[in-house]
C-alpha cells in the first residue's frame, strides 16, 4: 500500500476543521511532531514505537491536496528491513 508521511502539524494545515481537529489527534496520543501517514484510501496512521496505528480517516477529496501541502508523492513502505 502507498502512503505519504507527514507530521501532525502538516496534517492540521491540510484538513477541514470539520473532518479532524487537534483535540481528536491529542485524544489519539498524537503530539505536534508525531509522524503520521495517509494512504490512498484516506486512512490516517500514527507511528508508535513498534509500528503504526490507524487513528482516523479523511473523507473529502484529499489526494491532490496531500501532495500539494507535503510536496511528496505516494510511496510504498520500504520492505527491505
């Protein structure tokens, strides 16, 4: 599956306030510099010490917006480890 990674600060700049907010991220244990990733389906995952946890999702037309805000394209996780 392909993802774009970002910090939670970047995510908050990108999403509509009705879709996700800082309080929802905080309740999910996300800090201002947490590493997040969004997949092509809009699932939001946060990096934990031993893996990734799904904490929510985006429901609007987010695909192009994610690429514009981050300057990144969708990439598959490195499976070489």
